[in-house]
C-alpha cells in the first residue's frame, strides 16, 4: 500500500507521527534537494533558560509556518557537572544567516556554547558525531 501526501493520507500522517510504532514500512521514497551550505549548528544553554525555551517553541509553532526551519531540542542532565542544561540543534535549509524562523532560540541568553554558522551537511554531521559517547 502506498501512503503519501496524495494517497492514503491518513496512514501517511499516522506513520509520520507514530514514532516507529505504527505499521511496517518496507520502502521510503525521499525527495531530496541539493544544499551546498545552509545555516545551522547547536547552542547549549543553562537550565535557567527553560521558560524562554518553551516560549520560543510557542512562538515558532504559533507563527507562520517556515518549511526551512528545524529545531531538535533536548533537556539534558550532565552528571560530571551535576547540572541540567538545554541543547538545541537547529538548521535552516537556506543560505541565510540568522533567519527569522530560528531567531527566538538564537536570542535566548545566557548561552554556554554555540556553533551556529553557514556550513555543509557533512560538517554538521561531524559536529553531532563528536558529541556522542564513544562506543555507542
């Protein structure tokens, strides 16, 4: 059975939002778009920014939809520092610095570390890999 934006759309929505717990997918057809460089990176914030993080999500979701903006947000505990932190990995799939779609997250202060920049998918992937625990 095909499920996509035009055919069996209810199944398509369920599979996309099912967190890998709905159905068996045997094939993906993905439409790709070449991107040489685009805006992205990560920002690490202290726990004190949690309210601002939630507000940035509300603003992003209630504003005009921007298909180029993506935010992967994590609320973390760093055992070595015995502290909670917030991490945002963000991407804007156009060659635009500081796009409006990510402004709410980029403006949150204080920031512990930030790597936002224009770069390639390869370099963003290497950055994410460098933060992963070894042997996992």
